C-alpha cells in the first residue's frame, strides 16, 4: 500500500482541510475526482484531510492540481462530464456565487485514522479547519 512518502512533494504547499464522511469515502472509492469550493487555495497543493463526524480524524492524504475557477454554470458542466454530478446539485451548491472552484484530485492515499482526541493531545490548540490551514512539515 502506498504511503504519504510516496505522494509527498517537498516543493508543493501542504494544507489541512476538512470534509464530511461521504466525500471522503467517495474519494477513496474513486468516484470523486473533483472537490468543489466557493473559496479555496487555487494553486496545486497536497493536503491532509480531516474527516468530520463521530469517528472523524485524519485518514487521507491527497494531491490536487490547479483549481478550475469558473462560473457556476461551467462548473456544473465540468462536474457532469467528469464526475457524473447532477448539474442541479452543483448549481445549488454555488447558488449566489459569481465564481467557484473545482479542485482536481490527482492522487491520494489512506492512512490509519488519527482521531481528534489524539490530535489534540499531540498538538496543543488543534482545531479542525473550517476552510483550510497551511502546514509546515519538518
């Protein structure tokens, strides 16, 4: 099984962001290759993903290429073509936004779940991000 070391790119920014359990599982299943965001870091990045919920924690590391910044109608079309998303669902997510992002997920690996309690013991003041935070890996 691949590890983070197999995917980590030293010159690429590393983020931490949160996803609900369903999108996390869809990435793992290979059915989610785009992550939609109203506002987000648009350049290529790699990230640790915190999955929310009762059994939440960090269990995924992924890489994303340059985000596609488009108007919602175009994002709905891209999502329908590449990910088989219902255009109405994508449009509803972006309702009221002039532009949004589709982040292409290019690689990922899973890791044993690191639960919130352990993260808070190891890292003082650990808070799950509402959007994202940059990590500096040493």
